[in-house]
C-alpha cells in the first residue's frame, strides 16, 4: 500500500505536470486502496495535492479525471471479493 500511495504522491508533485501524470497517479492510488483499505485516509491529502499542483487551465478537468479513475478502480474491489467468495460468506464460514 505504501508503495502505491507514495507513487501517487510523487506523480502529483513531480516537475512535469501532464495529464498523463494525473492519470497514472489515480491508477496507483486506485490499486493502493484495495491492497490495504487504510490507504483511503490519504484521499484528502491527495485531492488537495492534485488540486494545488494542476495547471490553472485544466485544474478542474485534472481533478475530476483523477477522482473518476480512482473511484472506477476502487469500485472493482467488491467484484474481486465476490469472485474470491470473500464478500459475504466469510462470516458464515467462521460460524460453522
């Protein structure tokens, strides 16, 4: 989790600020959250960094794109848990 969150921060604060860096940062954060759910606590700091580091001509576009990509990747986590039969059945298995 730490690797993905730090990679996301690094891509947001590096000197070259292309939209490509915002997209890869969102992908890294999206991978980091399912890795360990406590990564979600870094979301406010990452959103602030994305907002403050984006160029003024595409600031709102970059932040919305960052949020959309992160949410899209994080939303795949319930599907992954369902496919591994860990979403709802873990409590039932422990009680048996």
